[in-house]
C-alpha cells in the first residue's frame, strides 16, 4: 500500500446537536430573578439587552427554549437595530399586521391586494426574523380571520420591554416551535472553534411539522408551510451556512459527529462572502419576486415569501 501518513487525533464528543428539533419557548430576555427561577442558574446581575451598536440603538433578543426530547435549555439570538434593513442593492423587506414578510424588493408594485390591505411597513434590521419566530410561536391563530394581528410596539422593544413577546406563552393560540440545530465554525484568536447555535432566520410551528421524514423530497411535501420552511434553510445562496447534517440533509435532531463536518479541515475556508449577515446584505436577487402566485383561499401562512 502506497498511502501513508499520520492520522488526526480523534475528537472528543462535544455534546452538540444538529438537525430539526421541537422546542418549547420559555422566556425572552430574562431578568436576574427569572434566570434563576426559569433557567435554573445564578446570574451576578441583570443582563443588559439594550445596547449601542456603532451608534445605532439595538436590542439583543435572547430567546430561551427547552428541547422537548432532551430537556436541555438553549438560547436563540436575534439582534434588532433601530434602522431600516437594506440590502447591498438598496432593496427592502416589508411586514404586514399578521407577521407575513416579503423577500427583498425594490418597490411595492407587485404586492398582492391582500397584503396591501394588511397595513405593511418597511422592516427594520432583525425584525423579519423576530416576526418569523412570532408566527411560529402563535401557530394556532386562524390566519384568515381579519381579527388576527401580530404587531409589537417597536418603541417598547427599543426600550428593552419584551413583555408582549413573553405574554404569548400559555395563551390558547401559542405553540411550540421547530428550530434548526447547527454547529458554527468561527475563528477565535489564531484557531477555529466550534459553537452550538440554533438558526435564527427560519422557524416553524410544531402544528405544521407533522410526520416529517428526510427521505421525502420537498416537492412532494403537502404542507406548504413545512415545505417553505425547509426550502429556505436549504437555499444554496441565502440558506443556513453552518453545519446541520451530513451532505446538508435535514434529519431530526441528533448528536453531532465532527467526522461528518467537511468544514473541519486543517485549513477551513471561511470568508465574509459565505457567512450570512443579520441584514441579509449578501442575498442576491430573488428570482421568485415578492410573492408567489397564490389562490385566494390559500392560508396566508403559506405566503411567507
């Protein structure tokens, strides 16, 4: 045999998970007291969530969830900035009163009438991600009802008041959510390290998760909300860039195997171009436009385009 050379040292188990997991939202931006009561550990002081980010007032959202299969608690992070979210090409996104969001668009010319009637506004930085979480967490609301409204007070949020989000838990319309566990590789000092993360751009109500199987092609999934959720994660340009499974197959949440992660080479190639930014600045033109063609009787949650 002519292939020789030293082998790598085996990596110890990290305790990380990858794949799709069912999560129970517990609390957003807990106080020192709530950290002890709900999360079960001590904090020296109340965390500071309102910050100044390069001169822009911002709010760090820390959404604590519990994995229903393991009982472990994890944190989802979203950064809200008090500025309009704008892509590199000057495009913007819009959100309506039901929490439906658009892709990046140049103008509102192609918006469908039902969307215009729902009082859309220009999204601020991080706001689309927040409303995707809200839609997932309020999965029992009847979307076609004109009474449905998911509108948070932005001024309160910028003051650190997240009570409107925390009040969802325990309501008759609240549901658990489906999130994507992933492992992020980041450079710390002179070396690369792995970190557990939960993808913060796409969420799904557990009501739409059903009997998901990774062997079923997305094109054959009947639940359009589920199909859209999966397709956005897997999108080659603006989907999840972190490692979430071998060969980018979306399995149910399981223990992470570093041997399957192709990014863990001796010289991983990570550039700013392949790491998604919070504002989506590296998202290319969306070939589908602002919204897909839809039937009038289609559930509005199918329109998360």
